C-alpha cells in the first residue's frame, strides 16, 4: 500500500511538473510570436522598466558577488596548486565562464526578479487588473508578459557577461594584492585559454536561463485566480520551476557542448 | 448599440434587450454577483453559456481575439473601484489606452486629459498630487474620475458605468452626472449604460430605459 501510494505520489508530481513545463513553454511560444509588439512605445516602456529592475538595480550586488567569487576560486585553487598565476587564472576562467557565471547570475535573478514578477502578476490577477486591460482592448500577453520576458532575458544575458567580467578581472586584481602573485602580468597567457566557443556557450546559457526564468515567473503569476493566498504559492512554484529548469538547461547545454 | 439575445449564464436566464445607438439606459440587478456576471459578459470577459452578446453590431464572442480586442477599444468602462493598474501612476493609467491603440503619447494627450479632470472637479493645485501617485493613494471616487478620463480620451462609441455614483458625496455625484451626460451627447450615436445592484442611482435621471433583473430574468 505504501509502495503504491509512493508510486502514485511520484507519478502525480511528475505529471504536475510536465503540465507546468508545457504551460510555460506555451506561454513563451505565444509571447515570442508577438515580438513585434515591442516596437510599440507602451510595451517598450514596460520592457525598459523591467530591464532597470532586473538588470540595473542588481548590477552592483552582482558585481560585488562576482569579485568575491573570483577571490574565493583563486584562493581555493592556489591552496591546492600553489601560487601558479597562469594555471590559477585559467582555472578561474574556465570555472567562471563555463559554469559559475551563468548559473550564479541566474540564481541572483531568480531570487530577485522571479519572485517579484510572479507576485506582481498574481496580485494583478486577484485585483482584476488583467481583466481591466482586456476590457480596454489591451492584450495582457503583449502588454504585461512579452516585455517582462524580453526584459528579464536581456538582463540575464548582459548580467552573465558582466558577472564573469567582475569575477575574472576583480578576482585577479584582488588576489594579486592578497597572494602577491603576478596575475596582471600573466593576463595575456591566462586569456589565451579562453575561446570564443566557451564565451558563446556561456552567453547561450544566459539566454536560455533568462527565457526559462521569465516564462516560469509569468506563467505561475498568471495561474493565480481569485485569492491572495495563492500568490505566495505561485511565487514558490515560480522559483522552484526556474531553478529546476536552469539546472536542467545547464546540464543539457554543458553535455552537448563539452562532451 | 448593445444587445443581448437569449443570454444565459450563471443564474441569468435568457436575457434579451436592445439599447439603440445614442440611447442612455440603466440596468439594475438584484445583487452584486449578477451585476458582475453581466458586466463581464458585456466586456468580453465571460462567454455566456447560451445566447449572443452584440456590441456595435458584432457578436462579441464569435470574433477572433484581435478583432474582439479592437472592438473593446471602442467601449469605455468605468468600474466601481476604478479598475486602474496599480503599478502605474494615475497619469500613466489615464494615457495608456490612447497610447496603446492610437500611438498618441502622454505629451500629446496631456491637455485633453487635464481638461476632463478639471471639468470633473480636480482643482489645479490638487492636480500634481492626483496624477503623480499610484492609484492606491486616491479615494475611490477619484479613481473613478481617473477611469472616466482614461475611457473618455479614447472617444468610445459605448460607455458602460458600474455604480458610478456609489459612495460619492452629493456634490461630486451631481457634477459627475452632469459631465457624463454632456459626454454622452458629445458624439452622435454614443450609447451609455449604467449598471448597478439594488436600485438605480437616485441622481440618475437621464436613462431612457431602465431594465430590472429579478430572479435572473428581466422583469421591466
């Protein structure tokens, strides 16, 4: 009995996850088909606000975190291999560009923007504002969803690059001072290890992560129906689905690119 | 023109009515729920289980999405609570539909919008406070005023009002009714429908037809 109940539970969770993922992909597809609507000024305003909230307001903290991460990686690696500037620099580059950069950026954005977008859309549903837009002939998909998806995705894409730069450059500079290693003089040798392919893959991850996070947040926000008690649930679902999709996409892209 | 043909939905039974272009009518339901269901059907938000909702000669629920939205752009609606978007300032709410549908930016519609607000009793020195904050900072009757300005800028062919005078002081209600009456006459063929629960607003004297709902059916 317990075994069958357990199997039922696993099946139920799997079906729910499939249903939510499919709904998220449907919403993403519908939004991307309306991409031309971003040419219209009101939608561009929403897009710019989203970029400001997700990108600009996050930049300082993300940059600081990047520098710290760079210092941590260099410190850990140097404790294993000694103060070998070129080797440490290359490990830093590979680690940050291939994995830590895109994933850390995504986690930051999930923590800040995924919750905000899901709860904002959820409360708009509860208060009837989404219906109010429809009653004015304004399509919520074009005015609310598309600019948020575009804004979050663009922000994650740019922030990924920014985080990597902060981690690498900031980490090397600070570690030069802390460890006394000549990282600055070894920069050309360090950066020679970085190929366009790796940079491209990391930015591709950033793009896919942005799409996954934004679409998940919008989907779960819009699922809220009539009660404010559904909003925290929607926010939790948005965060968990975003995290799961980020890890899944990371795994798929990494295996496809580097094996 | 607004017509319901045999509309049945959630306790509303085979409603049929016709409000011609240019007319003013009132619709009085027995309770808030019936009023909300009726309004949702008229605004394209709830498909009736049976029957047709005709807006400006079009069967609203037979249209594809984009055509239905384009039709709703010709219908102005003032809800009891205003229906403003909470993450936009009041000013941004007022200019949004005109900007979205006709590309008329906030700068170009400013004069017309402020003219409407002044006519409705918003004083010059109160205007910055009124426009620059979020809708939640305004009392309900001022949110309705903002909602009316938002709808009026679009020069709609139909105006639907949900309990517009509810909770308003007598002076505000009289001024509001005068402006709504003037607005009705400003465009030939404009139809105005006032929907309320309980009793038609005492201040409303312009309605040519008054429809009453009793036990889900129109009785008068």
